[in-house]
């Protein structure tokens, strides 16, 4: 009986020491930007600007302004981080579709009138 009492006491002492020593793990959500290093974000923004410059309509406009495709790509590579960030923000702020011209607006109105008359 004395041996059992000592074993229980020793077990309790070891359990208390292990509980006191162990630290609790905490889990939480992190922002995607925090998970990526800043260098990676600059690379993503530079890739976004590069993809924008390589689009057919943009390349066409640049060529009309006298800037060849390879030269434009080299110029994007030469931009500073702040310039790349500013351009990437402007690309994100651009509207997804273009504005309607007067001819497009007239066609839309005519179609709307035809649909209204037919209904």
C-alpha cells in the first residue's frame, strides 16, 4: 500500500511538471499578403504589368507610339518597385469593358425599341 501511494504521488508530480512545462499551441488565420514575402508581391505586380504590355491592343498602341514589343518589355523590367506598384494599381482600377460609342448606343436603343414593340 505504501508503494502504491508513492507511485501515485510520483505519477501526479510528473504529470503536473509536464502540464506546467508544455506550452499551448495557438492557430489563427493569416492574410495572404503576410504569407508571401514582399519580394514575391513585387514580382507578381511586375508580371501583371508585363502581361498588360503584351496584350494585343496595348502592344498595337505602343507600336503606334513608336515603342516596339521588346523595348516595352525591357522598360517594364527597368521600372523601380514603386513604379511597378503604381502601374499595377492603375491596371487594377481600369474598367473591365470599354465605353460605348455613339453608334453602339444607337444600336442598343434600336434593339430595345424593337423588343418593346414585339412584346
